């Protein structure tokens, strides 16, 4: 980063990159300063929404710049690449401020209990509302979780979050206040195994222990694939006597169907390329785009790695490039090949048995061993293993029986006796 030239952009400003000009347009999301990109190219304007929602009453900053969207629509937009995450959800996405009302109600109803709130560290507006509610009810706030602490420090430094003086305390001072006068804002709303909330639930957190009567608010919706991990954390918290609340404690940061319809009605793109979402989400937006007047052949479904060629009259996938996760092995990044990964997977799933013995070169007479070494192998769950003598030594199997773990020891002894 020291040798990288960086430029701070503001909404409405543009940056020139060769024959392209890229304009930053104000949008709303669960992070601050979210932007859509209007890419001005020789063949037309391409609008990339990024992750967005339409919030007329954001906690911080201005609402989405729909006026600029409409201006671009009048000029003519060649292609729209829009967020598909909530394309299957009808209606409008609720404003972030509605969560603040829920927090106020929960804090009021549980005035005599300690409250722990888990949310995304990047959702500074959510954290701001938790801080505001804690201050209103005279509670001290503790921030726990490395990413949450880092975001709070940076957001406070740059003015994105305002914490009333005397409200924030260090976790080391938590024991100096009555539980009902404290609020913990923590990471782990997605059930991450090493996040602060998960460690509290598993009783391995060094400074916070869950006790009966604690109120835990999960201010998020499980990301697809995380449902089981979140459920496990909820169960562990419940077994410790905590009350877990997740109803109406979160609003999405992504546009629902009516929000997307509004954008399409302002933009009137010639081509629609749904992005950001699973296939069913992108398919839902493709159908929505067709409903809003985009010709069926002009609504294109693409996958990660697809190379799209775009001009005034056509939009098609012409190539595919390799993409996906990059394996980091120690200090090496992406330098572990498929064969090595396959072997590691086989070892992890099946374990390994190594038989070491020494034979005389010409007669094949046993000189030493055999020594049997196993790794990552549970013999009690394995089928019978039959040890055979090498070629030239009779070729009989051990013929022993019994439980697998006993048979391994018996077979090894029998195998050794055969060579003595």
C-alpha cells in the first residue's frame, strides 16, 4: 500500500481510467458511504449499483441519489448491473431507523437484565442506534470482538459514529457495574466459531460469562449457509438460561422487489445483468427486469468468471476465466496445486497406514520389521484389515477374527511371527 497511489473520492465526483470515466453516486446500504458506479464508456453508460437499498431516512448521511439515477436514465443507460440479494422478496426494504424503535422497546422491557447485542461490525448505523438506546436508558456500553473494536475506533475517529461522553467503557471495567446497567456490543451474529458471542456461548470467553437472565439480541439475519452455526449458538445460549431475541431486530441492506422496480423505472436500461446473489436471486431479478420492459433476450444471466462483451447492439458471454477461493498455506498464497489438495483431503477423510519392513535383496528374506504405523485412523470404526505376507513367503492371510481394534494388534503379531 505504501507504493500505491490512492485518491479519496466523494459522491458526485469522477475518476478517468483510459477511455472510461467512472462516477460515484450516493446509495444506501448497511455500511457507510455506499456508492453506485456509473461507467461512461465509448459504447454507452453502464450502471453498477453495488450492494444497495433505498432508505429515505438513513441514520447517517443522505438518502440515495435517485435524482442522479433519473438523469442517467434520460441520457440512456446501456446496461444495468443491479444487486439481486433480495430480488425474491416482495415489497420495500425497511429503513434502518425502524430497528432503533425495536431496540428501544427491548431495552424498556428488560430494564433489570444485562443486554448483549450481536451484529455485523461493519454496520456502523446499527451500532450507533444501540449506543443511543443504551445512553437513553443509562447503560454503559462495552464493545467486544476485534473487528468491532477496530471499526468503532475508525468510525469514531472519522465522525461516522458519535458516542456520548462517559458511555463507552473498557471490558476490564465491566465487573465494576451492575449487569442491568451494561450493554455489550459484540461480533458473532453469524455463528462464527471464534467470534466473541460464540466464545461466550461455549464458555471459553476469558472475560464474559453468560448467566441465567441475560438477554441476547441477534441483530442480523443468517447468511445462506450459516443457519446451522447460528442455531448452534442460539441453543448454547438458551441452555445457559439466556433469552435470545431475533424478531424484528434487523433490516436488510439490500433492495427488495419494489425498490428494484423503482430503479428500473428510472434507469430504463437496454440490457439487464443481475449480479450479487445466488442463481435463484439472479433469476428472480431477470424475471423482474422483463416485467419492467427489458426484452427477454436482453436480460442476461452470468456466473462468476464469465467474460461479457458489450456494445450498442449486443451483450453476450464470450469467455470464462478461473475464479474462486485462493488457498493460503502458511506464507504461500495460491501456490498449492490441486493434486496436493486432493491428497490432503484423502488423508483427512481416510487416514493412512504405513508398513515398514526390510527384505534381503535376492532371497526376499525378512531382515527387520514389519513395523506398522497408522495416522488419523480409528480402528474401532474400520472394517477388518487382513495383513498378507509378501511374495515368496507363503501368501497366507492371518485368518484372525475379533473386534477391529483387537484384530489389528493380532494381525500385526501374527504377521511378525510368520517371518520369524
